[in-house]
C-alpha cells in the first residue's frame, strides 16, 4: 500500500501505485464497454472492423464515460436504416374491399402513416418515412402528415 504523497518504487506498475481509496473509487465507478484504465488515466476507444479507434485519454471515469456515450450516439446516427418487412397491413372493410394501413416503428414507438387504397402506395409511404428517419427529419415529417392520432402504441 502506498500512502498519499509518497512516490512508488520504479519497479511497481502504475496500477499498483493506486491508494486503497483510489481503488475503491475506481471499483465503484462503472466504466463503459470501450473504456479501460491505463496507469492513472482512462482510455476510451472502440473497435470497428477489427481496428481499434482511439477516442481519447481522460483524467476521470465520468469524462471517459461521457466521451464513450457521445461517440456511441454519433455512430448510431450513422447507421442507415433499411426498410424491413412490408410496412403496412391490409384491413378489410365491411363492403369486402381492402385498405392498407402504413406504420413505422421508431425507438419502440409505432407511428401511423395513413390509410391507402393500394399496397404500393402504403409501401411507398413506409419507404419515404424510413428515408426521413435516416435524414433525421422523421418527427417533422410525421407532424406534417397531420393525423389526430399519430402514435398507435408504445412497445415494451
């Protein structure tokens, strides 16, 4: 154990130079997946296609975790979403005809996109909403559709 203010002998590694108090703080604070301890600093990096991408070196766990969260959000925004499934469901009316209800799910919330006469129109509305999601403009686009009930349900 090394007490505050004394120098560690050179043969002791940097991790061994932590005081008991510092080690307790370090264990209490949770590091994110891409963060690690290096000496008395915290290194933040992520792995992409077999390569380690360096984000930075920080003095505190909080700074390191914040850098990881910021980078995680940035990378999540870069992932383009592709249309999956049909994006609509057929509803049979009383007279025997069908209409098609288009919906899209974003952040576990299902948004209503409208009712259409043909499956192709409903699919086109769904694909357009996916494009708006990728551009980051979906909420403005959805508000412009002007439906009184715009959120169908929240998924759990």
